[in-house]
């Protein structure tokens, strides 16, 4: 058999291999590249799990500089490789290679910065004490993962690639301000834990955390909502217009998430982890029941409608925390909400008239920032200056 026949036979076998039927291929209608992307993401998730212990040690010791170094390197590796490989026409393999490289680099680097022995050792007394909190906490995390995986696992088949694109884009825009809150939570959780025996001081700390978080998240959220229509038409692409209504539905969930996440963080820090677990069971059940039904009747926008409806249950977190602490949630978020709303209305009308390019968009954002900080300075001058001073000291 000559070399040409051997190569032809090899190509035929490769094609047959790529066409093999798998559950993932049949369910999501994916090609071979898509299947390998799922497999690589799964392996990357395993590598990420190896980072948990050294990450916790660094966080507990307040060595955030090392944590930031790892995260920055991971971001640079992922985005740099992704752009390079896309330009080299690697297609969907660009994401696969970039994701795998990010996970490997991050795992290696964090063990260099925080050397942690790897092995198996069980201390019964310590295990018994930790498991009473750890099991509900881990179940909480697993349920949160299950709740958030509904869209890629089930809804993807119902709405198709275009619908998933709209959902993902709308969620990414609406949930982007929550990245600020995630940073705050990493600091407030250990702080709340140490204050749990002094209910009065803890209550004031929770109110300050709510104020600080809403002061940063709400203007970003309302601001995105104000400029989004003009942003889509004149700068991004009109093809994303069908996703705009979903953004506002998800944005309402983000608004409530500032309150509910801060308060569930308080419950966790004070040992009421079982309350949080019950809340997560409720949210997961509601998500898995309501979302498919609403998607069936309303299409991809049904995901946003379900999120909007479920967000009202966040009121329960206020009730639960008020049973153990004296806090005034409305007072903590009132001025940031009012300032963000006034700013958003002004920016919306300005953007409708003037925003046509990046330059005019930046001017609208600067105007919004000026309006918001003016309102905050008028109504919460002392608290604002205090938080700025604490931020500078930190």
C-alpha cells in the first residue's frame, strides 16, 4: 500500500471518529471541537479545585497581593492566548487551549506562592467540628452550581445557539457590577465572623457593608441600563437589540442580589449556615421549575422573567437577618438607589440625543458620574468621606 492510500485511509478513519455518536453530540448538536471544549473545561474545573486550599490560606492571612498576582496571570494567559489563536484561525480550539493553559498556569503559580503539602490526613476532633458547618456550606455551593448550570445544561437545547447568545450577553452585562460585590464579600466574611459575638457592632457593620456595596454596584448597574440602548445601536451592534429586555430583567435580580448576598454572607459568618442552605434549596427548585416553563411559552426571554420573579424572594433574607440583628436595610441603600436612579434618567436622555460614538459615550458616562457623586456628597457626605479614607488606608 503506497503513502497516498495510507493517508487516505487515515483521513477516512479520522472522519469516522469525528462522527461518532455521543450523548453530548446528540443532545446539544455539537461537532467534535465542541465536545472537546466541554471535556477540557471539565478537566480545567478539576485543576481549579486544587487551588482551593492554598487560596483559602492566602485569603485567611490577608495576602491578597499573591491572590491578585495569580488572577492577573490567569487573565493575561487566557485572553492573550485566546486572541492569538483566534487570529491564527484555530476556531473553537482557541477557547479550549486558552482555558486549559489558564488553569494549568494558575494551579502551578499558586502552589509556588503558597506552598501547601498535598496528602491525606484526618483528625477526628477537627473533622467533627468542621463538618457541622462544612457540609451545609459545601451543599450550598453545589446547589448554587446546579442552579446556575440550568441554562447550559437544559435551556440551550430549547432556545438554540442564537437564544443562548442573547441570554449569555444579557446576563454578562447585568451581572458585571456584581464583580465589585464579590471583592467586598471576600473582606466582610471574615470580619463578620469575628464580630458575631457583639450583635450591636455587627449590625452596624452589616449596614455599612450594604451601603458601601450599593454605593458602588448600583451606579454601575443603573448606568449600564441607561446607556445600553444607545450602546447597542451606535457602538456595539444592532443585532443585540433582542437581548436588551432580558438585560433589564436580569438587572433587577442584580439589584436584589446586593441585599440578599450581603445578608446570606452575614448568616454564614454567624453560623446560621442551615438557613442559607434552605434558601438555596428554594432558589434552585424555583429556578429549575419556573425557567423551563417560561422559556417554553416566551422563548429565551423566559430565563430573564424567571430570574425577575425569583429575585422577589430575597425579602426572606431580610426577615431572617432581622431575627438575629437590628439593621435598617432601607436606610443603607436608599441614597445610593436614589442617586443612581436620578443619574440613570439624566444619562438615558443625554445618550438618546448625543451618544453616537465612543467619545460621546465617555462624555455621557462622565456626566453620570458627576451627577451621582454630587447627590452622594450632598446626602451622605460624612459617610462617603469616611469610606474613601478607609479605602485609601487599605
